[in-house]
């Protein structure tokens, strides 16, 4: 497992985080619709390639999660996109789950599918250059949910996926996401997140997953999107770190937070507040990093607007957002950095 542990540590190297560029064809199509751009295999390639070729990307980005289409694509000059990343020292990864589906006899709850044939797919992805993978499970907070049934079903699937990844020589990113939907207070999110993580790590232990060779990609502990009582970055940081000290073993090398519907600025500020607390001596034995999709890409997507002539502006916007998250990783983020020139 030595190589897996080394890869996991590389993905949470100081000042760096992961770009989630694994949007499905349907999801990226909706994002392209928002800027009036057509979603074709070529346009999706062009957009992702411009992110991957941002000159300063490797200073802030340790790895990129790819979609099945992207890991097989070549850049405009014929270079495989995996090689474009590898040449910069950026680790290629791959999304391998088949999405959240309705959980039988559990109205309103889901379980993530994709275990059938996963061993063979992981072997193929390793051959294509992937060195880590991602699997996402989701949980809604509402009256009576998430049920223990839903929590346990997803924990079991996440652990089976993680074990198969390690068998195939891939670092598993385990992503249990308690969704922001709803008006629940931060205290309820903290309790549900703790229950979810407790079940996940119990299953990871049962299924012999080596914790040093994996990463956790969870939600931050935040109020529901419709909660009338907002939380400051320091309140989010305090609740998140307290919850994780209860539930996440110190053997896990890093926590790469998802942004989960937060704005770009909120995701950065909350991560920065956690790392400031860690720098001040609060117990947090893991690297506290990021694995953002929209929170890294939205400004770049708007700047690009589907036009090749805007590629440099899009790269500048992406580099600016990545740099701010790098500062948050180091506990040095300040709100006035948002106004610096990209």
C-alpha cells in the first residue's frame, strides 16, 4: 500500500487541492446552457483543456477528477489529456459511480449504484492513467431522514468501492455528502454528518480498507440553504472540526472538502477559517484541503462563454480562484484578496 499512501499524500500536498472536472454530460450541458454555449464532445474537451493548461495550475492543483469521456480524450494538438496533466505533475483521477438512485422502500432517499463490473472498470481506468477515483453518496436532511437504512446502505457501497480501488492500485476518494437542501440549523447538520461518518468508517474498517491510502471528501458542517440563521466561517469551522474529531481517524491523510452548493467565496472562506484554527493549535490531524467543482470553475466558465478568444481570460479567472483556495489551505485567506486582479 506504499504507493497508495504516497499518492494520497501528494493529493493533499501543502497549498494544493483537487479540481473536480467530472461533471456528467448532462450536468455540464446545463452549465453550458447557462452561458449560451453548445455542449458537444469537442466543446467539452476545449473547455476542460483550457483549465488543464492554465500556466499556474500545478502550483495550486494536485489532481483532477475526470469524467469517462475526458479520460479518453486528446487535446487539440493530439496529446492525451491525461498526459497534459501528468507532464505538470498533476495526478489524474476518475469518477466511477453510476449516480444516486432511489433506495427501495425508502421514499425520498437514494443509494449510489455502480458496483457491478467495477473491478474491471477500475483496471481499465488504471491502464488509461488514473491513479485515484471518486464515489459519491448523498443524504437529505428532512423529517425522518436520513434513515439509518440509507446511512448503512451507502456506507456499505462506499466501502466496497474503496476496497476495490485499493485492490486495483487506485486511491479511493470516499465522498459522503449531506446535502444543503432544507432549512435545518447547523446543529442538525453536525449530528447527521457525524452519524454518516461513523457508519462510513465502520464499514471501511470491516472491509479492510487501509486508511493511509484513501482520502475523505465530505460536506462541511453548514446550515441548510434555507435556514433563517446563517453561520459565519468561524462557526462553520468550529462545528466541522469538532464533528470530524469525533468521527474521522487520524490515519486518514487528508480531508478534501466538497463545496456542496456554497458560493465560491463561502467555500474558500470556510476552508480558510478551518486552517486558521489549525494553525492556531486546534487539533486537526489531517490535511484540510479542497476538491471543488463549481467553486473553482464558475468564474472561468462565465469568462470563457464558449468562445475560443476568451480562453486566456478564463484561465486567468481559474488561476485566481485556485490561488485563493491555496491561500485558504495555508490559513492565509482574507476577504480582501477577492478584489485582487485575476
